C-alpha cells in the first residue's frame, strides 16, 4: 500500500503506480463489489433488500475519513517539513473528502428514510457528525479561496485542515454525549457483528471505494499540477 | 519569564486601548441585551425554561463572535501585526495575549448579561456558570486564532463566523449539557478536554498564521 509506505519513504521517491493501472484496478474492484452487493450477498433478515445500501454508506464514510486524515497528514508535512508538494496534495485530499462526505450525507439520509421513516434524524450520530464536518470543510474552501495563492494560503489551509482531525473525535464525543443511540452498531469491540459473505462483500466494497478515491485523488492532482505548470509557462 | 512578561505587556495594551476607546465592550453589552429581548419574543408563550437555557448559549456565542470580529481590527488597520511579528518575542504570545484580552471582554459582558438573563427568564445554576466559564476559554482561544486568520483574508468579517461556528458546536453541546443535565459533571469534563486540546493546537500553530 502506498499510503503505509509514505511514512518511511520520502514522498519524492515514492514509487508511483501509473494512473491507467490505478484506474483499471479501481474499475475491476468496483465491478466486483457491485456484483457481490447486488447478486451474491443474501437479503438482510430485518431490512430486506434496502440493507445493501450499508455497503455503500459505510465504505464511503470510511473513505471520507481516510481522505480527511490524508489531507491532515499532508498539511502536517507542509508545516513541519516544508514539503513543496504537500499543500496541493492536502487540498486535493480534503476536496475528495468533502465529495465523499456529501455522498455519506446522501446515502445516510436515504437509509434513514427507509429504515426509520425520516430523511433526517438528529439522533443518528454519524449523520450529524458528517453534517458538522461538511460545514467545517466547506468553510475550509471559503478560507482557502479568500486568500491569494502563496505561502499564506498554504499555511492557513494546512492549519485549518489540522483543526479538522482534532474536530472529528471531539465532535464525535460531543454528539455521543448529546443524544440517545439508535444507529445500528455494526462494529463493536468484539470485532465485526457479522460474518461470511457479508464480511467479504463489505471488505471488497471498502477496498473498491478506497482505490476509487485514490484514483480520483491522483487524477485531480495530475490536473491541478498541469494547470499550475501551464500558468508558470504562460508567465515565463 | 520573558514569555509571561511579553504576554502581559501585549494583553495590557489591548485592555488599555479598550479602556480609552471603548469600541468593543459597550457594543457587546448592548448586543447581548438586545438578543435577550428578541429571544423573549421568539419563544412561544409558556415555553419551557429549557428552551431559554439553550438560547442563552446562542446569545453567548454570537456576543463572543461580535467581540472576536473586532479583536484584530486595530492590528489590521495600523499594520501593528507586522511590527509584532518582527518583535523578538515568541509568536504564540501574540495569540495568548489577544485571547486573554478577548476573554476579559467576554467575561465582563457576561457579568452583566447573566443577571439580565436571570431577570428576564429564570435563575442561573452554578453548573451553568461553570460551563460558561469553561466555554469562554475555548471560545476565546479558538476564536482569537481564527480571527487572526480571517482578518488576513479578503472576506474578513464574513469569514470568521463560517470558520468558527462548526468548531463551536462541541462547545455548545458541552455548555447546554452542563446547564440542563441532571448531572453536569461529564459535560464540564468534556469542556475541559475541548479547551485543553484546542488551546494546545492554537498555541502550537499560531506561528504559521502570522508568518509566511
């Protein structure tokens, strides 16, 4: 995994998987996950067919967290090591995180409507947490685009992205404190609360979503770098 | 010890400025009392005391935002921040001193606002006062930090509430819990945790806000 190795290898020397290979593997994984979700895994005893949205909702949520964490890690690298590439990487990761976060709100809302009959439930803590995060990271974009590009923009964005990773657990604790629990707890301290095909399907869906997000991240990064290079050439 | 002396000198400067110009505090006082009057008319007749307790926190948050929005105006207009960054003191002292000064204004506003709230709505419990005191530290710490960022952007005053309110949601949860729950202990503990985490983060990263 590239993510795990990034801690030990300087980013500039990181062996990069080529974009076409990445896109191909994410296509294969997403197809496999969709097949498993719609044709292999059995219907849920309580919620029936609609429970299948779980594989999307949870894997998208974990992917959004991963994006925010990756963005914060890059922000830390920018502030700490003055890595010149880290600012753009942090921004792109947060951007992807916000997109996946919006999808979490959408899928969670649909699931809540099917399971509990309401589009929005304040007692559903993950959904409320993602709303807080959505507001927070939307403000990140407001902040970033009201500062002129340059070192100040990079510093402000990095510091605010770091606030985000502290805000996630703090908000989570706050929301837990504030409410009564009706969210289905699928993962407990004793391991996942399911087995067999459900576990396999979930793992494949999670892997597919992570690889897909990483592909999008790399595509956007490549595009943004090209833009920046073009601007430099135009100015030169 | 020079760090403490630096913080003291900077905070004294802000308090003296306020004492002479009287820009912020009267505005905060008038605002918070006006908000209470508005709340009286927004609450339906015979609504519970709990609703008023919740609205108290809205009033505190927006009053604090009013003060925080003004915090770095003098530094911006007179370009004092450039001088402060060049001064041979730790940059985090600028944040700490500004936070202490803003905290003083907010506490002063609340010393008037809480009796007014008790007069208009209902009495204030000791746990509520404790919650407000702890929340003030978090509000001023995080708010001052974000105020320093917002003032350097094009959007300025527009940006501070947008940056601040998502970060203030945990404060509101802890504060409302402390003023309405039967056992406020864990809510107060949560506020202490919030203050500690975010103040350390602000203190450690303020340097990157004022330098390039």
